[in-house]
């Protein structure tokens, strides 16, 4: 047996004795470029997150007097490419990053501490978009939030729906899933009239395990919970915007904000490690399997707006040959996003829809950026 293998085995035994656990330690990446508070803020987060139960791996420029494993890159774009490579090769089990674009169908589950009770609560969701239809998206957010809660060890998470537009439709859809055999438990509002529809008081108290809302409202809530005591420029509390969750999505990428302070980023690292230890991907796959057995597609179809009969069929546009999309165009309404993509396809330009930190985006190659922007402007999308 090679000496290095023997040495690694002995080291693992020693660490297991020291920590009291012989389970493989999760390796959590951290990209260190892009924070409004500088690289030092990210390094402080890595120091705060140090633990015998997981390892922290940096992605960014090499730092002096830093003993953490570092994969060197010089830009945010390179950092995300390196992050994806390390995740896909299983060099790291999860990664904490910022300003990352998820595909439509994937959105993140935030984790906060309720200010009036100190109780932890998940917000589903906080960035990204689960579906272009708002109500459908919130129903999908519910499943994602429940999967994350179970990964964190909550066996029967209680779910409440924030009182925003579409909340009653979401509640009815979830009740239909329950009637079809899906095992879901509603939270009960602390207000006198009760029910599963949550008021602001409920989220300040952390009444549900999972608070369901649309991602833009969830994003605002995250910032309010994280920075309510600092004036807004520094997020000091909570665990960040959480992992991207979607059916068959297989990267554990947890999001923090450019305004997130070191304590939040350190908690986000621990959050990512909690998910790895909780067998996040298996739990999520099991949850989607369970809800699909309760006529999930039929319930979602019932939420779609009914189209009036048209005199002619809508034109079907095939996508041009796929290209690597590295540039993005913002400023498009979420309901117009797929139409904008189709408009570019009609002109022979390959494009994809996505969700950036500031809202919906169309992703295109750098070579097609200028022409695509002109087309979308001419057609009234931007």
C-alpha cells in the first residue's frame, strides 16, 4: 500500500477520534471574489466557519498567510466555472457563492432566524424562478422548501403560505395534492383566525418551518431579516439565500449576497455542510417522487391560464444549434421572458432564459450580445 494512502488513513482515524465522528467530512467551496465588503470579508467568513466537521476550500486569488486549500482564479466568471468543475468532479460537495445565475426551474431556499423568537425558518424561495407562472412557481417552491427542511432533519415540516397575490390558489393546489395522497402538513397562523395563510406577524415569530412565497418577495424578506439591525448595507444575521433546488438539479450551490457579512457567509457554509450530511440530493429526489405520485402535473396544469381559441395555431420555433452562453441581457419582464428567447431564435440566435440577482435575463453568447440587444429593443422587450 502506498505511503500516502496509509498516511491519509491514519489522518482520517486521528480526526475521527478528535471530532467523535468517522463520517467523511463535507468539503465546502467558497468563492471569494465579488463581495461589496472585499475579499477580507470572505476570508473572515472562512475562518469563522472552520470546524472539525467540515472543510472549507477557497476559490479565488491565492492569499498570503492562508492555510486553506485554494483553487486559483482571477475573476468571478472564472470562479463560477471552477466551482462547477469542482462540483461535477466531486472535489467539493457544495459551494457558497454570490451573483450566480440559475436556470428557470431552480430557485433557492433561504434560512433565517425569526427576530421575536429566535426560531429558525426557511423561506421558499429567495432567488431564481421555479416557474414562469407565479402560482405554479409557489407550489413548486413548497416542494423545494419541504425537501430542504427534511434534509436538515425536520421530519414533518409545517408549511405556511405568505399572504401575497395568488396565496389562496397555492393553498388550494396544495390541498389537492394532500387529497391525492401527498404527505404535507400546514402550519397554523398565530393570528386569531388561524389558517395556513401567513401574515407578517407570523414570519416575525417564525411560525412555520417553511414560509412559501414568490422569489422576489422572498428576496426582500431575506434582506430584511439579515440587515434589519445594521441599516441595510451589511447583512449580519441568518444563513444566506440557500441552495438552488429543482427537479433533477444536481449541484449544491448556496447563495449569499454581495452585502452579506462574514457571519452570514460562515453560516451559509455550515448550511451547505448540513445539507451534505442530510443527504440533500436523495431527500430531494424522494420528495419529487412522492409529489409526482399525487398527480403533481395535473394539479400544476390546472393553474395555467386558459387560452382563448385562436384562429390559427401558434407558430412553433425551433432552437438554433446550441452555443455556450456567457453574456446576459436584463430588463425583461418575467412573463415576456420565453417570448424574448423565441424572438431571438426566430432570428437564428441561440438564447436561454435565466434568473440573475436583479431579475429575469436572456443569456446569449458574447458574439451575439449587441445584435440580440438590438432585436429585443426593436421588439419592445427591453
